[in-house]
């Protein structure tokens, strides 16, 4: 990133290679649970990356350790909260999650362990998920007297279908990694010690492609999916046309003809 990334209290950031940013949820003593400070840290980070990603062309989001990606909201912090305190905190969480969904840079969730409630919602807010074979998943909010409020009732049906999603959401029952893969929550499963490595390898492939092209693809898939088909096709062509006059498009064609690897600059 061109602007200095601050040292966060609950999140670690590290560049892996020239163009991949690794973001690690770092509250292992609490199952990487989402507390108010983590909400502030993530919102600040996602806003910075939205404003100016600098050299970052792909992001990998993971949790510290190999057992838990994110246990969801920190219920110890929430215990005894007034209605006003709860809603004020949730407003912060909403902005953090929505900014994550709106990120122009692609982001892969490397789900290194269990992803429950807000943890699963965070993973579902990423572009796709690589998961540990040992991971378990659940949206448990109905067992606590609430419901998903960070995209769970919207992102899960888009991944698994409405009927499957309603079963998961209404029962609060966990499901395992094999089911996550079968149902479309996860793109791939890996051994616990290999999840991050595999996600970073895919991130490196994405980061090696033309960054403006990748961003336009992300935008076209996301917004086009909310339109009827003919409008979506027009939207796709408009996104395509923005790339025709770019230096990267000219470099890509030239490199192909010169039988060499292209050097993309994001221009």
C-alpha cells in the first residue's frame, strides 16, 4: 500500500511478495472473535484499501492458529450490553462488513479453522473460500435470540440456494467442510497446515494478471448478478470497454505476440 498501514491491535497485515496482502485476524485467546476493536481495525483497513490499494492486487484473509478462523461476535464483551450499546457496536460491524463486500480488490478467505456466526459471514463476504478439511461452519444466531445481521441471510442463499440456506439459518446446526464444498460455500478443501499456502498461491496467480481486468471482472460479476440478463450483458460490455485503451491491454497483446510474460502496471 502506498500509505503507511498502521499497527492494528487485533489484526495483522503483511505483504507476501510484491502484490499480495495477507490479513490475519489476531485474537487467538478469544477464537479470533469479533469485538469492537476488531470492528474498528477492519473498517479502517478496508477503507484504506478501497481508497488506495497501492501495490496490493489480491488479499488473503485468515485467522491466527489452525483451529479457528473466527468464532463470530465476542459474546463476553456483549454480555450485559444495553440496547443502545449493542446497536452502536453493530452499526460499526455493518460498516466493516459492507466495506469488505465493496472492496474493489479481490479477497480470498483462507478459512484455517471453524467459522461460526459472524465468522462465517465474514468468509462469505469474501470473493471465495479455501477451507481446512477440519473446519466446521455454522450460523448459530437463532440459538442466541438474534439472527445473522452481517450478510448471512443474503450471501449464504446466493452460495447454496434458498432452501439449503433456510435450513442452515433456521436450525443453527453446524456443517462440516465436506458439506461446505458440496453445497458451494467453499471452492476447495486442504489439509489444515496447507490452507494458507494454497490461498496465497492462488492469490499470486490473480495478482499476476492484469489488475484492472481483475477489478472489472469482480465488479461485473457482483453487480451484473443483481440485474436482469440483458441489462447485465450491457453492464459487462461497458466494463469491458474501459479496458480497451489501457496500457495493460496493449502490453498483454504485445507480450502474447512476443511470446513472453506480460508486465502489468495497472494502467
